[in-house]
C-alpha cells in the first residue's frame, strides 16, 4: 500500500495542556517536520494517494501527464476563492487521520478525499473516523469508534477560534454518523475490500452489538498563529443552535469528547510540498551479476516551484543489506 508512517516521528507530545472555560483539558502537540528528503518524498506519496491511488493514476489521467491530472483535476486549486481553504482543511484532516492511526492505534480508512465530485469542496459527513477492534474474530463491548472534526488556521484571515469551530461541528456527528459509516463501507466495497467493509459494518448496529465511542475536536495552527487565549475560550457547554439565534446547548457527547491542538512551523509550506510532488517514476527490480550494470531513463514532470528534485535509489547487496542513495537533480529555470 502507498501509506507511510515515517512522518509520525515528527509528532511530539509537548507535555503541555490548556483548560477551556468549562474545564475541559486540551492536549497540545507539535508537528516538528525536518528537511529530510527521504521522509518528505514518502510523505508526498502518502498525501497524493488520498486523492488518487498510484495504481489507478495511469488509467484515470488519460492523455494528461500525471502531474497535470492531479494538479488540475484532483487537488484543491490554490488560486480559486475556495481552493486554499479546502487545501488547508484536507491537509489537517489527513494529518489528524495519521495521528489517530499511528499515535492512537486506530484503523482509519482513506476513502474521503478521493471521492469528491468537486475538488474545491469538502465532502459531507464526519471529517475523520477511526476503528479499534480488539479481535477480528468476534465483537467486544470494548471495541471503539472514534469520530473527529478538524479545523486549521494557517493564515491570518481565518477565524482565531478554530477549536471552538471544531467542537461546534463535532456536536453534529452523532446525527450524521450512520450516513458516514455507510459511505465508508460502500467505498470499501466498491474497491473490493470486502473484509474491511465488514469491519465497518460491525459498528452499524450499536443497539444489538454495542461498542464504545469517543468524539474529538482537533485544531491545527501555524506557530505564528497559535493563540492560547483563543483556545482557552473554547466552551463545550455552549454550542450555538443556529447562526441567527443566540441559543445554546451542551455538546451531546461532552463526557466522551477529546480536545487536541497541533502546532507547527511553516505548515503551509509543508502542505505545498505535499501537493507539488506529483510525478511518479518507478523502475523494475533487476538482479545484477558481478561486474554487470543497468542503464535506465527516468522522466519527471518537475513542478514549477521546485529548484531541485531528488531521485531516491534503493540497492540490495546479496539480497540482504540495503543501501539507499540520493541523486540530486538541479532544475534550471
């Protein structure tokens, strides 16, 4: 599969926490990404596969280049009115999905982002859903369903109370969870992943086959926009009933609600790196006899904002020890 967890080592638990006005604890995490070319390349592959699997790309792109198809038909547009906010929102949802899967040990199906009809819109339903089954052989009352809403603030133009926005949206999840689960199950079935579809089905009848639930609200901030005062103003007992009337209600699953914030340096730039590395090149493995060599050609679609491109090569000696080499290709304007 195209997914990677290499970037998870960049997640750091700061050990800090904040308190909301109603006394809920907010965990503070930091995403400390480094200029590690190997991890960034794996991350970019991981990210683009949420929109279109590499194995499907050549069929879907037709006569377009891979980069052109992804940039102009699948990824949210960076220049339209709605596109930049959707790009940031998708980035946040995928990062929280990774957090849920590899930090908290949930299974998170990746079907939401490839299923868009319009690339500059967010899909309907809950943002991130994760599943934790104690056994694949039988159900347990301790099986766990996690439902998270995410918001991002990477620019000054967005609302500073993003955690409150995530809490407000999370208050709707108990209403739309049935449709969200059905959507995931259907997409997995369409991909012929029937065993995974049955894992989702296990959570579709909570009355007869009960399980535990946790709900989550997550907000991601660039470091320069991380505002502890605004975060602490979050109130999980004061969810607006509508935009027009000043009426409020408590979060319906407040006792099971988890609050987290993730901060990081230059997250917008990392987001652009993820969406700019669009071309895929692969060379079939070859077994070489002593003294032999192999010649190969690689075609790249280099994004216009890149000044260099790194070709990663993996070599195995005697089928055992692995050597990794990186060849940096400079791009002339």
